[in-house]
C-alpha cells in the first residue's frame, strides 16, 4: 500500500472534502462519513494522529472485476493497414481510487470516452503517468505478455513521484491479462504484430488547488500494432540536440510522466525539418549521450588497444528512463555476448568519445532500444556541423549486433524460446 504521511493524508482529506464531486467520490465520502461518525474522537480537519485511525484503503483486487461486453464489436482492420496507436480494441479496463477508500472495484467496459470536469487536476498540473507494453500471440494462439512486472514496477515508481496512488502489481497484471484475452481477436497471429497496451494513471480530483489528488483513475486501453519496420530495418539519422535537455539530475526524466514528453516534440520536429528522423539527447558541458527520441541509446565501440568490442549504454543516474528493452538487452548481452569476449557496460559516454571512435573506425554500431521497435539502428549523428558515422555500410540498414538482439528478444516475446520473461495469459 502507498505510504502516505499523516500530514499528507489530512491535507488530502481537506482538499478532497471541499472540492471533489465525482460520483465515485461522493459514494466514497458518504461511506467514510459513516465510519467517522462511529469514531467520536475523529474530526474532519484534525491534524491529530488519531484522526487517521479509521484510514483503511482497499487494495486493488482483481477478483472484484466486473465485465460488461460491447454490444457492437468493431470490425477488424487488415493487419497491414494498422498505424501505431490509431485503432483501439472493443474494451477498456478502469479502476477508480479515492483517498478515503482506496481502489474501487475494477471494471472492463466497452471502450468509451471519459467524462471529466474541466477543473480536474490532470488537465492543469499534469498528474499523469503511463506505461507502454505489449501482448503477443504465439503460434498456438496463446496470448503472452513480455516482462509485465517491469512495467508495473515502473508505473508504481512514476505514480509515487507525482503523488498518485500505487497498486498491487500482480493484481494489475491479472486484470490486464483479462482485457487482452477478451480482446485477443485484435492481435494478429503473426510475427512482428502485437497489441500495444497503454496503462494510464491520472489524478481526477476536481480542484484548481495544487496538492496531492484525493481521487485517481487507472485505465488501460489497447491498440493493435504492426511491424515497426514494414519493409525491414531502416537505419535512422539523428540530430544531436544541443539547445535543450530532456532530463536533469534530481528531475523526473527517469519516470514515465506524460509531462516529460510534450516538451520533447519541438526539438524532434526541428530535427525532422532538417531531414533527421530523430534527435539525440545530450546532457551537460561534457555532452554526455543520454537517450535517442523516446528510446534508450546503445553503442558498440571497439577498444583502441585490445580491439575488444564493448556494448555501452548510459547508466541509470536519474536522467535515463529505465527501459524494459534496455534491461533485457543488457541481461541477454551479459549472458550471450560476454562469453564471446565482449564487454557490456553501463557508463557515461560523450559525443566526443563517439566522434573519436568513429573517426578511428572503432564505432561499430549505434542503435536505439524500446518496446515499439525493440532496436532502431542509427546511421549517422549530426553534431557540431558534421556527421558522425555510426559504422553501417551504405548498403546496410542494421548492424549485426542490433539484428541479433532483435531476434533474441522477439523469439522470447513470441514464445518461440521458452523464457520466464514471456508470461502466458491464462
Ligand atoms: C524516454 C524513453 N526512453 C526509453 C524508452 C524505452 O523503454 P521501454 O524499453 O520500456 O519501452 C521509452 C519508452 O517509451 C521512453 O519513452
């Protein structure tokens, strides 16, 4: 259960009581008024410890799920026509939370609009965090999730950072499993196709007062998606962004908050206007390489003296999103590349180091890593008015390492290789 300090709890109660009016909130507050009435020493605005003595929150309980199936199932699109994030399945999962009662009963309902008061805190102060994960259909038609525990842990970390409630990870995984099974007909049974899942958590309290939300909504929507590279790998060219930073020490760049994404669009569109598919985020006077667009960045550098190949990615110092793909790549590389004589390192590296390695012919490969594409090979990086060549031949769209890693991860995701990371939905 989310640790809530006594002071925070009472502050929350005060704001919630004065300003929220959603039906869930009213229902919750009337049941807790009854509880308070039974405790004569408890006062609504008290800051005394005993004021919190009736504070019991319900955990997220998957067994209380209700399912209302759609009466008008959507027609399925031809898989080849799917565009990322444009089409959604028949149903959605939602669970409300209130400071008084905790998680209310989960519901699967037909996919529908949300109705929120214009004063709802998510619209004003960005109380929003989300996840991006996928469900896959294996050759036997079973639905599989890939490392859902990692997404749950990250969502809880994001939620806690912005004063939203946390939840029991296994319950949400079970509920997501129910949603994906119900909408399984939307997942094409083909390699490279999947169901993109978007768990989202928002503050729903109706108030312009800035404070921890007294109510929240967790919902999950699902979108069938096709291959990231419909015609095979396509290496991208990057522009190193030197006039804006994505994240900074002590900030929230390591959390998956919606507020982290909107400010990244202008640098990305500026890079696009100059002919680059993505921008590369640098940090500090040293120009440390951090992330690429919305992916973690990996490079392969050959050591000057020993010739040993090193797979390098930036360390989790608070400015890097802890990618599930990043972790999977590091784990598999340590298992499979280190025995081949490689070094696998999480360390800081700079554009200067890449430029030097490139000019000496030692920058073997560079690629982004994330759920959407698994890996995205990089051809060049525009930096300080020149192009840093990332090791691909003109005729190549991917280096060997990126291609091997993609194969390893896909084999696990589609259940071709039995692995604990791939969770079959019962
Ligand atoms: C900023 C950022 N970095 C990295 C990633 C990759 O994370 P994952 O591998 O979990 O998809 C994402 C994914 O959305 C991201 O938004």
